[in-house]
C-alpha cells in the first residue's frame, strides 16, 4: 500500500467490526502483535498491522527521501496509512516507537482517531529537554551509545546481536525463544533500518536536525498536546527499558476516558509476554467505538 512517502507492508486480520491498527516498536516487527491480533479479530475487529519505516517490507518510494526516524514522521506515516486504506477513525494501539507514533497521530489530527492505546511508553516523554532520573538515564544507555562515534558502526555491523541484547535485558529472563527472535530479526535486514534507527535516537535528543518536511508537525507536537481520545495505557511492572514510573501521573494530558494498568511480572514487550491480558484489556476498554465528532 502506497502513501506519498512510503510503500507500506502490512498484515490484515479481517473482521466486520471497527478497525484497530496495531503499531510495533523497536526492536520488533508486525509479528509481535500476532496473538493479540488473532484475539481481536476473533472478537470481530478488523485489525491492521503495518511495518513502520525502515522495517520489514516497508520501503521509501524515493531514494532521495531522507531516512528520518523522527517521531513526528512516524505519526504522519500512520495517519497517511489510515487515509490510504480509507479507515474512518480507527483505534490506534502502539508499543514503544509505535506508541509514540500513535500518540503523535492523535495530536496531529484528533478527528482521525477514535481511541488510543499506549504500551510501555509514558505520554509526554518525546521532548529532548525533558527531565529524566538517573535510573532512566541508565536504561537509555543505548540512546547515548548510538549518539557516539562508535555506536553507529556497532548497530550497522552487529544489528542482530545488538537487538537481541535488548530482548534479553528489557524483560524477565526466559520470555522468548530463539526461533521467534530470528524470525523477527529478519525485519531488521531492511536496507534503511540502521539509518532510520540512528536518526530516530539522535534526533530525539536534539543531536541532529530533522527532515524539514515535518517542521510544522514538530511545532504542533512539542510541547505534547492534550489529547481528547479515550486512552488505555498498559505498562509491564518489570519493564527494564522504560521504567513504569515514566507512564505514571499523566492524567492531566487527557480529557477523555483514561485508564492505566500495570501488568505484574511483565517486561517491555507486553503484547508478546502477556498477549491474552493485553487483548482482554483492549476489548474491555474499547468494547465498541465510532468516529469522534468533527
């Protein structure tokens, strides 16, 4: 499926009910949502799972397009994906980068989104000037490493080992098997993956400039706008990437129905580690939805 910028690869789980778009994070891919998607589709939802820019089969249409990974671009990509498929105000549910993309889509075009789900990310944490505690700064070691002179070569040359280390350290041990990681890591073989990843983390903290096409979007998203969509936040209580405290106390950012749930014993990948619980919370919070008033 083509947008102005991308040819987006996606998986679809047909259903007669309202659409839900599930957006993966880093380092992951669409297959991470499969068990959740199957449950939602069995409950009658139409479920779409795109590969974000730089991952899997998604490609830039123009070789000259900057391989930006800035978060505003991810939000715009998501809106254009929904528009291209003719989705009328779906629920957007994202994990990690996908959560940031989904929230940004809501901020850029509130009437285009009926509801928002955020997994493993606290809203309002995209600002490069945000205060962060020492523990969270330690969690973000790879952000700083990728901004160094040495980190980019490590990411490019050892992307499988690099990402596997994240899987090993962000959640309690034993939560994944080698076959599943290997299948997911195939999505990191995209020629644009390293460029997008490096730009994303460097731009997030103000180390590099963004793609000027998204300047207006950036102005609209920083500081983080208050959102009106009903919002569900699911965060693993054992998340060792984004500490659960980073998603606490965010109620003032939301004027609609809001719920935050901590998942005991779950790390950074709730949709993989506890797919039944994630699907249940989604169906309970969004039993039905319709387009917001325009």
